[in-house]
C-alpha cells in the first residue's frame, strides 16, 4: 500500500476549505476547456496560457497608500514599485536603476524609508505606505518640498521625489546634526546632475525652521 500523502493537505494544514474549493473549480474549468475539440490551437492564438496563469498565480494583497486602502491582486514576484506605478498610477515614485542603488524609488513603509524596487508587494500586505504624492496637503506643499524649490535642490528632477522622501525620513531619524552626517545618510540617493550642495542646504533650512511637525 502506498505511503504517499495526498497532494492537497487536510483541513487546517495549510489550505482552507474555501481555497481548496476555489482551486478545484478552477482546475475543472481549465480541464474542461482544454478537452474541448479545437481549443488547443485557439488557446495558443488567444494566449490563454497567460490568462490561466493569472488565475492561479495572482494573490490578494491589501495596501494603505497615502491614507487610501487598496485591495489588489498581484503576482508573487511583482515589486512594490511596479504596483505603485502600474496599478495605482502613482508615477511620482521613479524607476531608476531597479537594483536598489540609486534611491529614486524611495518611499516610506510604516514610517521607514525603503527602496521600493527591492521590496515585493506581498511583503507589504497590511502596511501603510507613503509616496511623494502623499506628502502635500492639497495645494499646500510639504516643508521639505518647499525647501527643495527654494534652494534649487534639483535639476532634471528625476531623482527628486526619492531625494525628498529620504530627506523627510532623515529628519525623523535625527541624522541632521552636521552637514557631514546629512551627506552620509543621504548617500543612498544619487543625483546625476550633482545638486548635492543645494539638497543639503534644503535639509538644513527645514531643520533651522523647526524641523517637521
């Protein structure tokens, strides 16, 4: 007698009844479709393989972005950066190197700055995320945004959203005791235009004005 365990675990061991029923329903539907005469060629033409992959691969995730809750369905491998840009249309967060080296994609997750290109969307389930679009209050700019404008802390502007998000986090972390410290803790954000002196001036200005409330 075979000692192999069933492929689907019993109740309470990793998969719920609802999940099992959903899986079986989807499996039956796919099998029925593929056994229908002539559907193999049609499936190839209509790229049904990709559509079926979406059914099985996408996983629900809940994100609170800039105070708004979103219930999404994402692939396990998709990054937080791509979800923000492609599904939520929050394109202020930029995709630069896509390797966590330039800082253009910096956002805050539960108040902590991260490179969103290195963070999977699923690992942020239930967390609060702030992007550059969430800093301003209506038409009232955030103090750091105003300081960057005042001190010309940007040129082409591509890295600016990430620079500002890091600068806001920097102040909350308390790393503004000297110009050297500011430069050190902003070093993860690259500005190819070389606006570093003005960025430092902007941060120091916000500190002199009393910091962030």
